[in-house]
């Protein structure tokens, strides 16, 4: 792999990491490894963790007003985007990987044109062509 191609992959990796950090995405390779192991790493829920933490500290007591507002904000942030089915996510990850590491495709070039002898037109053929051309157009 040449330096220019390696440099392009490095730029793409940096761009992907920037987007992942900005939106809180899991690195595509890590996500695929999780899928391969039968685990959806996106499945953790901050709301579930918040409830477990609340129950650990307060038992069965309902949250007070401040805690309720905190939970509402957490839910708003956690469920900002619509969930995606695993099959759709898998296809997207596959497309992303193919984009990063595209496959080499073979191209077959065939010449199916009829080859014939090329000759100059005679005066009669030129006049006939002009007559037909002027008549048609």
C-alpha cells in the first residue's frame, strides 16, 4: 500500500473517530466485533443504569423533583435518535467497511464492433449522400 493511499485511510479514520466522538457512536470495527460475538454494544441504557443507581441509593422510594428532572433530561438525550433494526445496522456497517476497504473489481474489455475495410467515398456516393441529407433535413 502506497503512502498516499495509507494517508487517505488515516484521514478517513480520523474523520470517523471525530463523528463517533461528536455523536457518541461506537467505532464501526468495535460494533462489528460485538455483533460477531452476538452482543449489541449499542444496547446499554443510561436510563436503566440511572434507575439501578437510584434503587441502590434510595431503595423503592420514588425520585424527588430534582431527580425526576434529571431523569427527564437523561431520557431526552438518550432517545434523541430513532432505534435501528440490527439487520439495517449490520448492512450499514458492511457498506461502511466496503467503503473503507473497497474490493478490486475486474473489468473485461471486449471489442464487438464489426471491423471492415475503410475506403474513401466516390463522387457519386458523395452526391447521393448530399441529396438524401438535404431531402431529409
